[in-house]
C-alpha cells in the first residue's frame, strides 16, 4: 500500500520480499534477499518479523548515509538518479526542496 512517503513505501516493499524459515530448534530466521546482509533470528515468527524490520530500517539509514547503492524495489529508486519523467540534467535536489543533513538535526 502506497503511503506517499518513499522511505515507508520502500520498507514495505522490502518486507514483502522477506523470506522466513523455521529452524530445527523451533526458532525462526528471516532475510530480505535483495538487501544484502539484512537477516534476523527470533524465537517466534512475530519476533523475527519485528527484528527483521528493525534491521532493515537500520541497514537502509546507514546505507543512505554512507552513499551505498540501494536496490530498486517496486520501482522505488533511492539512489538519487533521475526517475522517469524528471527533467533531464537536474539532480533530485534541484527538483525539490533540499533536506537537512542528518548530522544537522
């Protein structure tokens, strides 16, 4: 479901791709395959889902802060490249208001 907030939509899209396995001891393992390194373990499926989402959020924030290339999910491109329909030659910052750097908050 689109919320109008690209980060929320991106997280929802990523979580929809999550896979979970029940382990031999009854606990659960989850991962988001397109998001390298996003894994979580939990005693219950609900706990595993919650931990996986938290891990995904941290992975996304750190990746964006460090300038890592993020996978494009459901057409959501967080890489600062012009999306279809944007004026050619302009950066995303020139197409809209600039946000403050994270360390300025």
